[in-house]
């Protein structure tokens, strides 16, 4: 009975990217660049307990996916799910899912 974390949407790819860094700097790329945008898993604000470690959870899960043969979009989708699940509990580790609690469609 904990929080139900929805499966993130399917990533889309674009040929242009614009990045901002909290008002500190911006960057843009056009042309022969391939950028993949992955939606986050939609959690309500009331389901978010703590975002500490969410970025690390995303990157670690995405790297796991790529290292086990997943394509980039699928690995990003896995990372988004794991990061969202992490945010449902206080602290960097308690909310991390175990392999058996991750939807099979997100695993290699």
C-alpha cells in the first residue's frame, strides 16, 4: 500500500535543443544533433516526500539500462520511473524500488 507511481511516457527525439541553468547560463544546438526528451513520471505534489537523490537515481538507472543493452529512450524511461519512486520516501535510499517492484515493461 504505498504511493502508486505511474509509468512515464515514451521519450521523443528532436533535432534542436535549448538548455538553461537556473538563470546562470544558456546553451543551444541545432542541426546534426540528436536530442531525446524523456517525460518524468507524473507524481502529485502530495506524493513527493523528498527529492534528495532523485538525479542520482535517474542517472544510475539510466546507465544500468544502457549497460544492459536497452536503447537510450528505454533507459531514460526506466530512470524516470526509478527517480519518481525514490521521491516518495524521505531520504536518498528508502524510496528506491527493487527490481521486483519495477514494471516489467521498463526492464531489459
